[in-house]
């Protein structure tokens, strides 16, 4: 199993990034897939998740700014992040819940 995140980087406040989580060895549409983040000195927290049906839910601070989607043909989950804020700075991780498997993470840095 592999979960490979990509798309992180440095962006100014108010900007956008799209993170990708490309999966192999599992089928994302059959799993609940979560996006988490961990800022320096803080615990890892759930950003949002998408379940098999395609239903999504989000942590309150990102509602209306972040969107999780899935491309079943690419076996990939995405995290579209708009109107980014400096407090969104963190390492972002993809997580396959049913098998409790994590990707390696991708750094997102938002400058003010």
C-alpha cells in the first residue's frame, strides 16, 4: 500500500493550493479517506474526510475554504484549499481509515 501526497508549497495568505493523495494497493472509493494536518508543536488534527458514498465533512476552521474530492479513475483524493491563512501552515497527511495507513505528508506554508 502507498499513499503519496503532493501539491504542497509556499503560498501567500489568500492564495490556493490543491493537494493530491495518489493511492496504490487500495481502492480509495471503498475507503474512508481523511486529510489531517500537523503544525509545529501541535497535535495532528483532522481537516476533513470523504467516505465511500462521496459524502464529506470538515473541521470548522476550514469549512467554506477547503474541499475534498475524489477521482475514482485516478484512485486519487484531493484537498482543494482556498483563501489560505497563515494558521493553515502545517504538514498535511492523507489517511486511509479502514486500514489505518498514512502517507508521508506534504508541507504547506502560508505567508502573511
